[in-house]
């Protein structure tokens, strides 16, 4: 008996779409990459008084909808092990098919687990370690419960950001492609960031250079991570060629050394619509702007087509503020407290958010830093902040007629910039 699910029961994973610059690579899972395979999924049918016989053909047909399957091994005809080529594909299949009811067989459901990890569902925290004692990109996964967390990971680059090769610029292009070519990734709150030594600005740190990826939806997260890994492998190969051609040496960097994804928990700023993260009520202008942004961030499905969706910041109808007692989305003068009149002025259109842009709160914090630097006569520091924001896709507009001791949000507006 073949495995049959109700209509709409299994959906193929999202794929990165094509752009005018050429065809994007297929869904991650290319056998030519040097990445190790993810752990196999264990499959069986439960809820019946008799054994359900599985066939390799049935299993491949069902699980093949989620990406390229490396192998299927039927065990005693009652269960099977399925190994995908791509991490994101396996994770999506596990998430979608576990406990999926079978059509035409009352009480029967598909049970999918991963024996190499603790627990039987990707919605549980897995803490198992590999043989070397370190966490794998599966065992370090923290998934979402009712949307309360994000899937997050850091992919270390393994190359210093120096002027000759400019690896930082190359990784930013990878981040841009993820954000631009996968509409469902940005529609589900997906973000990409380059952090670490040599980045500059607020993301500068002494940690190794790394590409950070986060997303609320497991399937989009898996696709983005797998795509990033493949593209970083190409960057490593290009770096080797560059060093050989320029310096006549082969650096100790190979695709096989690309670090595994490390995914950790990341609590969202989940608050009720119309309230800021500090608990103060947002103004009607703020709520209207957030509602409009949420409306334009809806997912389009059906017919195999996708639509370009705007990034939805944080959790929809919320705004970011710096302190209790004032609400500021940088769309006009902020109110000073509960007794201040609400700002009903129309919001300023900020354009489409580029993938390299910081969060709203980071932008506004840097605007305040720049404002304080200008007040103190440190114009070099003010110019440094302005130039950095422009380099990550944010341009500032100062009110030339502003006078007195005023906050940065009152004298400087900002919008996104896509060169």
C-alpha cells in the first residue's frame, strides 16, 4: 500500500528564485559539496494493529518532495532510514511529516524521528554531541515553540577581512542574495548579518568573522543556511586561487574546513499589537505604519509563483523605542511622555530594507551617538557613523534649521538606501 496524505499534506520546500543576473542555484543539497551528510531520519507508520510494510519507492516518492535524497534503507519492511544530501531538506521533511495522518487508513500516521539526537521531534531541544565531543549543527538547534523563538546560527568564515581579498564584501553579497532571492525568508522575519573582527561599526568584535542567519520559519531557515554554506565554500575556493596567483602560496583553507552551523535560541520581542517593547502605548501613526508594513508582508502561495515581499521588522505591529515614556520610529518628533500629544503626522517612507541594514533600534542608537558627537564637536566621529550607516544601506537626512539641545531623532531622519 502506497503512502498517501490528504490534499496539501506535504509541500515542497521553498527554493531560491531566479533573478535578472542569472539563475540561482537549486535548493541546497548538491552532492558535489564537501559537507557531511545530516543524520538519517527514521520512518515508520503507527496507529495500526498490524505492521505497515514500507517500500523504498514509497519512501523516496514522499521524502523526495523535500529535496535530493542520498539513500533509503528499508528495515524489516516496517520502517526505513532516509538520508538527505542537505540539512535544510531533512529538517523540513522531519518538521512537516512527523505525525502526518495517512489518507484512507483510519488512525494511521507517519512517525519520523532522528535516533542520533535526543527526542523525537525537531520541536524539542537536542543536546547530543558528535563523537568528537562538540555540538553538531543539529544538536545545537533550538527550534520555535508557537513562534516564541527564532532559528539562529553563526557560520564562521575562516578568512580575515583584509583589503586585498575583501572577504567581507563577498560575504555581504551572499547575505544580500539570500534576502533578495528568497521572498519567504524575509517575509518570515529572516535576517542576515556579518559580524566579527574587521567588520566595523556596531557589529565589530574580537570574535572571528561570521555570517549570522536567523528566521522564524524552519524551512526558510534551512534553505538559507544550506545556500550560505555552499556559497562560502566557493569563497574559500576563490581565496585559495587568489593566494596562489598573488603570493604563490596555498593557504590552509579548504571547503572541508567550513565550520558547522551553530544554532542557538533567540527570543523574539513578542508584544501585543499597539504596544512597544517597553510596555508603553504606541501612537496611532506608529500603529498605522506597522499595520501597513504587516499588510505588505503577507505570504503569496499557489501556482508555483512567489511575490517580492517587504521585510517585516520584529513581530509586525510593534515599534522599537529606546526608553520608557516615549515612542519613536523616527517618523517625526517623538512624544516626551503620557501627557504629550500624540504624533498623527504621516509616516516617512523608508523604502525597501537592504539585507545589510541594522535593526531599527541599532540605527536610532547610532543616530543618538552621532548627535552627541556633533554636540561635543567631534565631527570626525559623527562622519564615521554617517559613513558606516551609508555603507550598510541607511542614509541620514539632517534638519538644517534645527537649533538647541535636541535629541537625534528630532533633528535627523533616515531611510533605506539600495545602491
